[in-house]
């Protein structure tokens, strides 16, 4: 009877360890996905920043803050949400 209890305990420990391993792998996969999204969003943000700094042909009249921000096509921008000032 003691052997059966020890076996059940060991089986439960193995199951828990397996679940923890799957959870860890899932977390690593999610972290990789989020890191890739961050890289994509940083690239888009840099493009917007550079456009705002250097493209002064669209309505810039010299007054502070008068240059409009570029309009982005949402289908060309990765991710679910866009940064809006």
C-alpha cells in the first residue's frame, strides 16, 4: 500500500513538472511574439518620426507645431493598435 501511495505521489509530481514545462515554453513563445511586434512597432514609429522631422512639404508654414502628422494606412502598419499623438 505504501508503494502505491509513493507511486501516485511521484506521478502527480511528474504531471505537475510537465505542466510547468509546457507553461514555460508557452511563455517563451509569447515573449518571442511580443518582441517581434515591438521591433515592428519601433520601425513604424521611426518612419513616422523621420517623416515628421524631414518631410516639410505638406503644409509647413514655419509656425511652431503647425506641421501635420502623416496619415498612415492602417493596413500597412503591423499590430492591432496604432500610436496616436
